[in-house]
């Protein structure tokens, strides 16, 4: 019976597959086989035994491992015994010289490598979706907002370009992080490699070369958990970006703003009692699950502070937080890609909101014009501020308040004021900045 929503509601098939019991077991068997091959290279194990061990990987199953674990209460030793059963005489060399976490942590590194490749692919798809929207809306002027209040105009294209560059930085972080996070070890009981003898370092290097991941330089009984904490912090940082994007979409979809909306299916139901509702449920789901991903940073940091060469407090915690955060982050990445790709814009509402303050939000443009006509910046600021307050207090068009001020009307004609307060003519280099982002990221129109 399914209990956790990940089992039936959240997650992509490809990311879930990374964290199944079967996948974890296969990674552990791969590490054991790679270790045996490395030990054969240095003469600790015969090549024929190492080949037999490698050939038996697919014969071990989760059910048998569970049966043995129920008897002996040790998960890694259960894997070793189940594996050895399938290998005949060669089975006695499985796990030779290793400690449990040599296999568990290296197996986890292989899972993390797979997870990061999936996340990397989703980040690229999200960036491309944002770049496409930036290109499509680079001239779509909208009201800028600071502190929740209308500010000078911006463009939707600039917003999407800003988000695209943030995603690009996450891709850069991921590239830098991969060789620190997906690493393996063969350290022995406390990190000395004593059971491997003089060839311990070479065995470690050969094992990781076979597995295709870097080897730690040094470790204790476990790989140090600052690496895993960095991975969890990365997931949280990406989640915060997705939260930011989807929060803005939710704000812009508010009924009184209504500038854009998530895609809505022909048969989709928005409310069980209000048939008219078209709720931004996908963006809300992203924002909600982002909180869960971020919440797992604290236990990941605590997992780095263990007793001496190790204790077991990190183990149970990681069984929950690493797979769950990986699956949820991948899920909300997919959700955000779909949200961005399916956005609908409402130009009439965008235009309405540009004029809702009757032009007052164009005060900066007027101030700059007056400063250039001889007032200087500070005096121009005070004159325009006074005109703005008058427009607010009397609910009058900003143009009228400007013309009623003799100092302003003495410097600017009505036609010039109309030109200066036109939002479409005060977007600075917004379009050029978007074009620069598109060029930098190699976007093909």
C-alpha cells in the first residue's frame, strides 16, 4: 500500500529509478566487482575469481538480501553474503579488505552521479524554455514593481532573461560540484587501508577508475559529509530559484493583475465549488515542494559532524533526505519547465496595469529630463516628487499635475511630456540586454 506521495504523486520515472532498492543494490554489486578486479590487478585476488564475481552481479536480488538482513541485522553484510552465494568458491573474496562504507558510500556516489546528470538535463531544458520566452517577449513592456508597488517600466523579456542566467549559474555550479560530490573510497575500517596492505592507495585508484568516478584523496571510515551537504545545498538553491519564478507567475496571475496565466486544460477543474476558478496549481506545487527541499539542508549539515572516524547518525537520515530531495527537485524542475512553456499572456491587462497610476510611475523619466534642462538632479527630484504627490492626493493624471507646475511647464512642452511619460519609450537597454543573454547562451531563434 502506497503511503508517501513520492510513490504515487510526485517524481519523474527517470529520477525515481535512480533511488530504487534494485538500483542501489546494483550499484553496491558494481563496487564490489570493481574492488575484486582492482585486487586482482595487484595480486590479492586471482583474475579468474574476479571475473567470476563480476559475472554474477545479475544473479543477486533484493528479496534474498532482505531475507539475510532479517537474520543478521546488517544491511551491507547481507549484500555480501547474498552475492557470495552466487559466486561459488570465488565468493570468499568478495568485500576483501573493505569496510561497509567503502561500498555504501561509493555506491551512493554512483547514484548521485546519475541524479546530477538528470538534473543537469532538466536545467538545460528550463534554461532553453526561459530563453525562448525572453526572445518572444523582449519588446513586451510591462510595469516594473518594487516593494509590491508600481515602478518604472520593464519588459517581460528582461525578466525571463534574468531567470535564464540564474539557471545558467546553477549549471556552472553543478559542473564544478560533480567531481567533489560523486567520489568513491576504499579506506578500510578507519581510513588507514591497513587490510589492503601496501597496495591500498593503488586499489582505491583502480577501483574508481573502473567505476568512472574520482577517488577521495583521504577519508575516514566514511566519505566526509561536507560533500553530501554541498549537494543538498545545491538542490535547495535550485529550488529557491524555481520558487522565485513560480511565485512571480502566481503574483502576475492574481485576478486584479491578470497579466499572464498558467496553461489550463479544456477539461481541467479549478475548484470543486467555484466553477470559474483557474488556479495556478502547478506554480503553487513548485513553491510548496521547494520548502521541503530547502528544509533538508539543516540535517545534511548536521550529518557532517560525526564522532571520531564515524558514527551511524548520518545513515538513517540520508536514506530519507538524499533520495527524497533529489526526486522532489527533479519533479519541480519538470513542473517549472511545463509552466514556462505553457504561459498565456494578456496584453490588454499588461497595458491597463501600465496606466493604472495615470502615469505617476514615470516620475524618474521626468526627473531625468528636467535635470538635463538645467535644474540638476536634486532640484528636479524635489519638483517631480511634489507633482507626484499632488497627482496621488487629487487622483489626477500625472501629465496634468506636471503641466500645472510652472517650473516644469516652463521647461517641457505638452508634447515633450507625452513623449517622456510614454512607458514604451522608457525601457532603456532592456531589449539589448536580452539579446546579449541570447547570444551568450547560444540561443537559436
